[in-house]
């Protein structure tokens, strides 16, 4: 494996994706192409490096030829907008899809530098967050806790899906029901992690505070 492929693998793992297939599915990349890029069988171009870097939150120059630091310097008080949610009734999170890699938003009251934000797209989350709103959560990736039951939270399932759902107790310990704002209930899901939503910013204010938005 060459250095470029090794850096790509490192960026993918640091972002929380256990497998190359999981990352490819999350960002709608061709599985075979991405796997070939990561294992070094097919070196990727700088244009592709920019796409991967935006998805994994690293600098394309570092990813492509190890130039400079791995990650962009963070601006004090700002955190990344890492994806969008609500474009379908499933409440699936689409990481870095259709967004500028430089989108940042202020840390919400009570938040930390581990905070990240999602932009709501569409109207399937009406009643929780409207189209254009920002949803913040702490990106700490810890198991669900009892105080999350009954609340809308961000979760990752054992099937590599990241969702915004209301967390309910499942039929037995270690399983959870996931209630959608719109769409069917998911029963007895196994979860890797769950995170409280720490703030929801309405669309009008979200447009004013996002940095780097068009």
C-alpha cells in the first residue's frame, strides 16, 4: 500500500467508518473504485482527493501528497457542518453531500469543540426541524444512555446507517425502536452509538450564521 492509500485509509477510520464499503455507501461512491483507491491498486487523482478530503474532514493537500497538516486549522468558536438530514422520510444522514467542505457554524450555547451540525433538507422532519435548520450534536460516539429514551437523537446502527430518530426501548436489552417523524417505525435496532441533540437553529437564523455557505 502506498502512502496516499495509507492516508486515505487513516482518514476513513478517523471519521468513524469501520470498513471501506461503509464509507463508500455513506457518500454514494462506487465500492470497487473506492476500495481500489484505498488499497493502492488504483491511485486516485487530486480531483478525487478533494472529494475524499471533504467527506473525511482532512486537507486534500495532505491526503494527496502529505503536504502540511492533516486537518484544516479550526477557527475558534466554529464547528463543521458535516452533512444533511431529512431529505427522505427515513431520517438518514448524508455526510458532506452537496455541501462546501468549508461550511462552519458557531458552537451552540452549552456545546463544546466536539460539536458538529447537520443541515435539514426538505420537510420530512417538520415538527422537529424545518427545511434549512441546523441540528447540533456532540460527536462523541458513545453507547445510548437511559436519559435518551423518548427523545429525538442521532444514532448509528449496526448496519452503518446514521439516522435522526426518536429513541425508544426495544423488545429486549440492547435493542431499540427508532421512531421517525415521518415514515415507518424501526423495531429492535442494534446501535453502535447515540448522541443527544444539543441545539436546533431555525432556518432564518441558520442562514445568517453558517460560514462558507453559498
